[in-house]
C-alpha cells in the first residue's frame, strides 16, 4: 500500500495587481460628478464634518441666517420631496395625519400622490368630469390614469391594477367594472390615450374618424396586416387588400397623420422637465474676431477652509495616561486631527478637480479651434481620449471621467464634451466621423424615396466624395444616425 504524501510544499507565485487608494476612488467620484452633484456633496461634507467652513457664507446662495425661522419639524420635512414621503413616525407626519395610531398605508401610492400641474395625469384627471362615473368608478379611473406612461400607454394589466386597488383601498373591484371604466377613459381626448400598444393606439384614432374607403383600408392595414405594413411591403399589401394604388396611397397618408404618442401632447411631469435641464460646466468665448479662446469653469464650488478650532497644535502628543480625563482629552485631539485631515483632503480634491477639468477643456479647445470658431460639426477634427491624455499628461481614465456628463456653452450653442471625441474611420485618415456622418445624412435626405439607396450604393457615393470607407462602416454610421435600411426608408 502506497504511503500517503503528507509533506509540506513551498511554492512561489507572481501576480500583478492594481489597487486604488481611497483618495483615488474619492477623486474619481468627484471628477465624474456634475456641478449640481458637487454642490450636494459639498453640502453633505459641511453637515458631516465640523472642521469644514465656508470662507464667505453670505455669497453662497444667500443663506439668510438672520431670517432663519424654520422649526426642527420643518427642517426634517425638507429632506423629502413631498409631504406624503415623510415617514409616519416623524412629528410633522403625525400632525398632518392626526394621531400616530392611525398609521400610514404605504400601498396607497397612486391615490395619495398629487399629480403635477400640466402633466398627463393631471390633465386626464381633470377630464374625468366629462364621463358619467360614480365615486367608485372615479377611484378606479384615477388608478388607471396613474399607471399611464408619458406617451399615454397603459403598460400594466387591468387585473394587476385591480389588485393594487384591493390592497390599497380594502375593496375588491369587479374586473368587469374595471374594464368598463377602462373603456370610458379610452374615449377621452387626445384620441389614442390609454392604449395598450402602438397598434391599439392607431386603431383608437382611426375609429374616431369619419367612415370612408381610405379609413376602412387604413384600419384593415393596422388590424390585420401590421407586420407587412411595418416592413413596407407595399406591393404585397396592395395585392392582399385588393385596392388600387390611389386608394392605398390615401390610406397610408391617413396612417402617417396619426400620433403614435398621444400622451406627449399633454406634456410630461414637472420632475421630468427638471431632470431634462442641462447645466453647462464650461464656457468658451473668443476675444475679438481672430483672438484667442478663453475657457471658464462655471458653477465653481464655494471656497472652503478649515475651521480654526480644528487646527491641531504643533506640540507632540504626550504619552498615554491612565486617568479618564487624560484619555478623553487624547480622544478629542484624535477626533480633531481626523476631521482636520478629512477636511484638508476634501478641499484638495475639489481644487484638483477644478484644475483637471480646466486642463481637459483647454486641451479640447486647442485641438478643435475650427469648430469653436464656426460651430460647424463637420469642422471637428479626429480626436480620441488618448490624444487629450497625451496633451495633458493625465491618464486616459481620468480624461474619460472629466468629460463624462459635462457640457460646454459656446456662442453657437451648448454641446456635450463627448461630441468632440470621434475616431478616425481608418488609422491614416484625417477625416472626422462627424464629417462622414453629415455626408451620409445628406445622401439619405436627398435620395429618391421611391428607390432608396442600399448600404452598398451609399458606400460608393461616399467613396466618390473622397471618403474611403467600407460598407459595414456605412451600416454602422447609418445606425448611429438612427436611420433604417433602404427597404424601410421606401415611400409608396
């Protein structure tokens, strides 16, 4: 019987690892933040770290400490977007809902929310008065309307909405009643509202139109031949419907006049509008007609400093003593040093962020002066992250973070920094992607829509203009422009 090998072995292994320090992680996070996010971060640090202070508190949003009259409950409620978001255990919530014993029902979400003024929810809720509904039906209608998306579609099933009402209101609505209210809502303006999908939306609009041959053909196209219509097989469609070209053309014109997003007419929510606002991070201006460009970093964070009482004494620490008072003093001094170091690091990170952003933006301006002079996207030179990294001496990942989500305002408009980065179609080419995209867009825009160009034909046309690219590159650029293949661009 062979003896079992129980000996010890010594092995040597070599591995390459890259570890980021907490300071590097913190700086990378700050670099990626937009200006409003940095302001929020500064506020949090000011609240969390007593060693930080504003050097000029009056200039920072005019805090108005002399007129400060808010109570602690009002300050607590200010942390929440709506009154309904305040937890039931807070003082302000109990005062508003009555006694704490009443509790808070977290399921009654749709019913409790006040719709934003001017939103789809508010507009349709106001129009419920046009319908003959009792109080129970009106409650069901509000839940259905509350589940519509911004385009006016109902993505959830009526069974799921009925379950929501049962859980939140303690009543179990009959599904037939929910369907009846659902049918009533679909009669409201704009036509097509409360549809379950695109086909349903178009049919709702066609059913509101006066009966005619084009209307009947259009309805048959959408209801029974939607796949053929979406693929633009017009000859096959005309043969299946048994109509002439003129009638089919009238029906297709009718369909093209329909609105695939009826809810967008009434506008989105106020929160969505606020989220869509762009706050530029830089401003680029030119001194005179042919003068140099100047770069300004907008929305700078406030000037911070270390509070005087947190500056540690220069004397060395005394040895640890055993009495409680001495230990408390040493713990207090350790706390002061820790908060001082955190505050100094945060101030340094903010300053490094500003210098890095300015270095990246100035390097972009130097390489893209033709664009900043005229504002024409075709003047953009080929430029990648590696080019800016070489100009600034920064790492490629740092350049990527510094340009991500940032915008620059110029005399010609506001642009994302990512616009200025575009690869070369070929390594040796000096033509930018934007120039080829514009040439491709113009070719497709002016093509014969009855015989649209294929990708191969588009490639030949671009080569004739001096852009030596492959057919697969044409397909990639066409998809980037959001344009379909030639067959789907065909008009009857």
